[in-house]
């Protein structure tokens, strides 16, 4: 201790120095070595997929004699870290799953900067681009090239309380357009016990637009961006859609009510507070799991179309698989990606476990897709989703996707606020103005992206 | 009217009572200490909550504010599950990472930066205080000006430079740019000014080298300031978030604030886990502060009060 | 190398000019490190603000387009507004609280004073990130400590959605910042109070001034330097508020509902390090630097005015 006391700078700096030296030695001794890395590292962020791949990977490892490590990571923490690591040339996984709408995040700037392997030629060489649902390739493309493999299609249907709907004498086969749906909805959505509060609504609709609005917009053929990456949501159709939507969710004869997520949805469906619910393939499984008491009482129907004979489905969400350009084994990674996504042997079982329709059309011939589903009144929901799948609308990606969705929400909320104050008078003009303003904001950002995309290194 | 409100009302009544009885001085002393105690309770309440929360099971986290009455305690009330979950290995690209590694990273970063800063800033501060040399005025002006520039302005180009130098995603890349700072130099300059020139002259006449004078004569005389600076620098780096968050990418290199921020998103359903991490992260600063309280307070305020 | 007495120029005071290399050697680490890690990035920051970049990789020259973009971007304007509001609130709410605490504490005995000083300062020890993480849980609707506390004392606020209702997001940030910084500023004020001349205060009291008048006309003016210093430090710190709102509103990267929690630096962080445009980040950095520069100018002016008194 004498040494500590005699240290010129004093005791505290002395001990800090000691701790500093010791900790550096320990850190260097225990540092992670990059050679300890397995041949391939893949990251996923959905539990269901994590379980499915964990079962499938050992066979791949045996067949190719390699070591593959599968990791689970939270998507929000993964997204920015991954892109920053790509741009700074630090360690990245070999493969990573990615959520719909996020591809643009990774395909920013000039093509040389993209951290992802261009899969277009490989898809073409294996003939896969013909065997996948065409519209899904749009979700995972940037500048005309494909950068991720589509995991799913996610066609959207409506799930409904078959028992309650039949008791009301409604024939769902007649609800093939939104006009008819709304007409019936108005009769259904009312105050049943005279206390002034509406006790039954026709459809679950987000109060602030958000994903419900987007589903309907895509169904109409509307887009956030067009194929060239230009902002495309400030159209007359979208304005009319917003007006229609405000009417259904805020108007005096509204048919929509926001149920939220999880327990509140179960309660709403069980109590009959809401008769119809949004059911893309993944959600049909979620609903069945969260509300098991409704087994046999539920059924699915295609979405009503906007025009007679029009598109009866839309799409919501999606997962893709990207391969990093930095990977040391690109061919092996490609084999793994194809194996996990397109090896038909497993796809039937995965459908049974998650209800998710794969993007590979060949897989739909498997028997699991024709199995009756007791929860949904023994409907062959696999077949129903598969029949709708070719009609799912494309969704074009952009680096400013996040800003576009926020902008659309903002335009909607402003328009709804206008409606609350002024009613129908001038509403459509207000909507057009709000849309144009939001689009202008996003266009400014997208314009910056265009400059960068041309840019020089 | 619950107990808390009745208590507050009673305190108020006592105060009014004192004033009405004409005992104004007692009244104001009573009011002063009551207010201070209430303030202290409010300030300490989040800490108390934190300490009780980290030992609770996630299913009972929100049942009682602090702890249930003793009779209702179960193994769910006080257990170490949160810490067990916290210490579990997490996957990374180069093998599993454990919580102690984050603590180690933070320790290396904070202590090394502080040690370097003490050395370089004291050298620079002493030079500014006790020497006249060509360019001193210009250098001092430059230092003053540089203090006015917010660090955030330099972060983006500094990041790019660190990437280009290959130092990104490493603790060295964090420590090296932070090895010296003008704040420290001015602090040490202030302290060194107080050293009598006669002592230095005498030492020179004795044949002591310049560095020897600095190390063996002056530094021991400014130990209080060195201790205060130690604390300030260590605290600043232990709690630093922005720069480490930008510079570090790999899971095994992260420091505590960065990791805890990540856990905030990952453990949204299981808040006890990152709260446990937060509690552990608070310990080293608290320990150091207890040891260096006096020096810290006097060092912190000497710059402001003397102007 | 030895200071030669014979060469000393005749000056009434001051150090003899030292002829030797020692100061240069001693200051060389600072100079080298500053040149590399401060001066170079500083000049790069000037240049970078006129570019648009893709992280540290490609970039494209855009001239003043970054600044034009900021000027037009409603999100940036909102960030500017939020940050200014926060700065004003910290001066007019936080500092008076610190001052009040310091006044209350000043009259006490040394040991008790030490204890309370430690208590009130303790939140500042743990850093903005940990405070933000802690408070993000304390603000839980219905169950959080803050909600329950308000309900117990004021019969209000159990269901307040502090972190998701746009009306309450800024108040939530203010509350957390009060907890964090009131003690910190209190220490400065306490130290300054020690230096106030007690005889002046006594004289005023004898003249019949009430406590408030004594404070406003005697105590406060004597603490002028420190008060100005603390105010300026507080405002400059407020304009750089970042980690607290980021951790409180971590789900939306610090934006909050309707951008209610957005500050200049969280905006910068999003644009530069999440969306990847380092050039735009530099431009925002410049805006912040200019604002701080003007505030520092004001401090220098006020400082000079104070000295002339």
C-alpha cells in the first residue's frame, strides 16, 4: 500500500491504473476469435421460423459436411446494426431474414454499396423465378434485381364468426364487393341494448388507418412507391379510399372498430363485438391459437372486391432471406437458402405448423394444403389461400419505405381531424391536400436517395 | 384520503400550528427539514423501486409498488431469476457472449481512457500553468474555442475516419480518440497554478529534470484535483452511450449502456432482466463516488465559483 | 535547458521566459491527438455538410441541399421546437427548483447537509441512459411508480400514458430530466451560496426586508457569476439532449407519437446513423453548433456586463 500512497497522482488514479491494466489483460486473453466461426451463420427473428429451421438444418449439415449456426435476434436491434456493420465492413452473418418493407433499408446508395448478394441470375438459372409467385419478387427487389428470397405470400382473407353471421341471416357468398359489405355492415353495426354505445361492429379496422388502410390500398392496386421508386400514394384512388375509410371508422354509420392485438382481439371476437377480422395466412394461425374456444365457430372468406369481379385479396407483411455479399461461402449460402425455403419435403409440415403459404407454387400440391381445418369449420384453408395467392398485389420497395408509411398515416390523421371538425364539407379536397403534402415530404427524401444512387464512390 | 395524504396534511397542520403559536423560527426550520426530507424521499423512491423490482419474478412485477406485506412473500417475491436470465449466454457471430464481458468492455474503456486522460491532461495543464512559451496564447485561445464546439458535430466525420483507419468496432477505436480533452487540461491548469513558483525554482536549482519536477513535485500537490478528475472522467466514459453505440457493432464488443439499451427492446415483456443489468451498472460509479465525494464536489465547483 | 537567472528580463511580476523544449514536449500528446481526432474531423465536418452519404461509403456532392432540406423538413422543425421548449423549461423550472433546494439546504449543519447533498446528487451519477431505462418502466400506465405515486397523492394520473400520448411525452421527458439534474445544479448553487457575504444579508434583514426580498436583491446578485454559468451550461446541455429521450422512447427511436419527443440530436442520430446519411448529420450538427455558439456569445456578453457592475 505504500506504493499506492506514494503514487504521484494519488490513490484513486493508482487503483484505476491497476484496474485498467488488469482488465486489458483479461479482455485480450478472453477476446473472441473470428476463426471460431462456423461455416455459415444465419439469423432469424421469428420464433416459429427459428424452430422450423432448427429442425431442418441438421440434414443440410450432414449432406454438405459443414457447420451451420442459426441465431435468433430481435429484429429492431438487428436492422440498424446489420446495415452499419455492412457499410463499415465489420463482421456480419452470412444469411439473415428480413421483414417486408425493410429491404429498402439495405439497398441504399449506388449498387456497389449494396451489402446483399444479387440473386436474380441464380433464381433464373434454377428456374425458380417461374415457380414462385411473381408478385412476391417485387417485395424483395430493388432497381429491378432481386436481393432476397421470398418466404411467403401472405394473401389476406377475412375471418368471421360463422355462427353469429349465420344467425343474423347473412349469406357471406353474397358479400363479394365492399359496397355490399358496407350495406350489410351498416345494418349489423348498432347499439343492441339501447345504452347509446354501439355493441356490435362489422369489421376490425385501425382507428388511425395504418395497416388496415394499407391492406385496402394495395388491394385496389395502390402503391406506396412505383417500380422506379417514385412516391405513388398521392392518387385520386387513395384519396377516395381515405374518404371511404374515414366514413367507415369515424362516421355516424361506422362499421369499423379497432380491437388492438392479443387479448383484446380474443375478447372482441368472443363477445361478438366485432364479426369480421383480418386474416392473412399467418394471422389465421395466431387467431386459432389465441382464441381456442371459438373452434368450429369461425370461418374464412375472401375479401370483398372493390369492383365486381375484381381482386379479392391483398397482402400484409412478409419475410425474406438475404445473403450478404461479404460471405465467405456464397455458393454454400445459396444452397442453404434454397434448401430452407424451397425444399418441398418440409414445406407441407411447416404449413401445418404455421398456416403460412410458401411462395413456391409447386409446394401447394402437397396434401397438407387440402386438409380441412376444424377451427375454421373444416374449410380447406390451404387451398383457399393458394387459390388467392396468384392475385396478391405486388409491393414495391424503397429506402424511404418507413417515411412513406409514416407520411400516409400523417395524411390520414390530419384528414380524420378535419372530418371531426368540418364533417363532409370539403373533406375530399382536404384529403387531397394532405396526401399531396405528405407525398411531397417523402418525395424530398426519395429525391435525395436518387442522387445518392447515382453517386460516385 | 389515504395514509399518504393524511400524513402530508398532518405535516402541514403542524407547520401552520407552529406559525400560529408565534414560534416562527421553529416553524421555518420544521418546514425546511420536512421539505428536504420529502424531496429526498421522492428522489430516492425510484432507486428503492429498482432494488425491489430486480428481485421480483416477472409475473409479480407489477402487483405491489415495492414489496408485498411480509406474510404474502413467496419464492416469486425474492429470487434471482432476473439475474440468471441476464447472465445467460447470448449468441454472436464469434461465439456466445456473457454479461461479464460487457462489464469488462465498459471497464476497459472507462479506466483506460481515464488513465490516459489523467496523464496527458495533467502534463498539458502543468505546461500551460507554469511555462511561458511561444504560441501559448494562440494555443489557449484555440483550446477555449474548441470547447465551444459540440462533440456531436464531429461524430459523423470521426466515425468515417475511424472506419477508414480500421479501428471501428474495437475498444481501441473508442479509447484512442478520447485520450485527451481540453476540459481536463483546464482543470489541471487551474490546480497547478496554485503551486508556488518558488518550490519549482528550488527544484530546478537542485538539478531536478523538468519531467521529474512535474511528476514528483507538482502532481502530488494536485492530488485532490486528480481525484476529482478521475471521478468525472470515469463517470463520463462509463455512462457514455452515443459514441460507443455508433462505433461498436459486434455483440461481443459492446459496452454496458449500449447493451442495456438493446435489451430494452429485446426484453420488453421481461423488464426485470434489463433492470437487473441497470442495477449492476450503477454499482461502480456509486462505489467510486463514495470514495471520492469530497474531492469531486470541490473540483466540480472550483471552476464555476471562481469564474 | 536550465532557466538561467542572468537571462531574466526585468518584469515586475510573471514567470521568466523558459527556454527549452519541455512545454512543447508536454503538450505534444494533446496537439497530436487534437490535430488528428479533432481538427481533421472538424474540417471534414465542414465539407461533409455539403455532401450526402451512404454511411461511411459513397457520397454525392449536393451543395446547400442538406440545409435546404432541413429548412423544409417538418420533422426537423418539430425537433427544433421541442428542443427549444425543453431548454426554456429547464431554465425556468429546473433551475429555480435547484436554487430552492440549495437555499433550503444551506442553513443546515455540515453532516446533514452532506447527506442530503449526496442524496439529491445521486441520480446524476448513473447517467442519462440508465435513467431513461429506469424511467421507461416507471412510466408504465397503471402500474408504474410515477403513475401510482401521482394517484396516491393527487388522485389523478393512474392511466396516464406518459410515453405514448403525445400530450404527455414532453412532460415525461421533463420529469425524468428534473430527477436527473436538479441535484447536479443544486451543488453549484450551494457552493455559490457559501460565498455570499452574510453581513449584507444581515443588514438587509435589519432594514426590514422579508426573506424573498433579501434573496432577490442581495443573495442572487452576489451569485451572479455562478447563476449565469449554470444557466448557460443548462441551455447548452438542453440543446444536446439525446440519450434520455432515446431510451424513454426506444420503440420509435426517440421520436415518440407525432414526433412529440424528438430533439435535435435524436433527429441527427436517426438521419446519420440509422438512415445512414452522415452528410445530413453533419448539417444538423452545424445547426446545433451555431445555436450553441450564439448562446456562448450571450454568456460572454453577460459575463462582461456582470463584471462591469
